[in-house]
C-alpha cells in the first residue's frame, strides 16, 4: 500500500548533501561535498544525481543514500554517496580517519554533540564497506576498483549498519 502524503503546515527545509568519494592507494580516502536545498516535487535521489552532474541514464556511477540528520535550524539533511567522482580534477578533502565514529555519551540522546562533516563522510565510507559485502549490485560496481575494495575491507568489522558485540 503506498504511503499517503503527509501534509505539514510549515514543512522543515530539506537539504540534499552528496559526498563524492575517491580513494588513492597512497593517500587514502578523500571526498568532495556538494549540498543543495531540495526543491518542491523533486525526489531526493534525483536531486543527488543532479548535484553530482550525473545524467538521468548514467549507469557508470553509484548513488546511494547513507544517512540523514537534523540541523540546528530544524531542517533535515539527507546524505548520499556517489562513486566514482564524475569530476576527479576538482579539489577534494582528505578523510584521514574513515574509521572514526561519532557517538553520543548519553544513550537517551542519540545525536552526537560534536558531529562534523568528517564524521558524516566516514559513516558514508563505512556504509559503503557494508554494502560491498551485502549488496551484489554495489559489489559488482566496486569490483572495477580493487584498491578501493581492499581499503573498504580493511576498515573495522563494525561497519555502518552492522552491530559488533563485545
């Protein structure tokens, strides 16, 4: 059964954030961050593809929603990961710690108080590592980049979406 539209008097603003992930065997992970407001009657997936300048019929890039978060202003940010970078000549930002996890010290308040862009990108990379072992379409896409696959498999086993028990 399809979901019924949910009408809100003043809907919160929604932003679509794209992290375009790169991997270099000698330098590690890096990324470009792109962000835009979600327009009316535009799907977040379509907005993410447009932000990354991917054509509607482009099948050479992977686009995957990795997370969402509330903003201090009361809006919502939807994060997507794109690979490979459609503009590899543009400058990127090094991700020195893809294993770094943002946590809240209070179990009843799950949002980490010190969340940074690097945490969001690290989460997206760990999510990609999880998809590489759990989603055959993603694994097939990534197989063209064996260095990236090796780096993803080198991340700690507690990837995004997977629970590790002590």
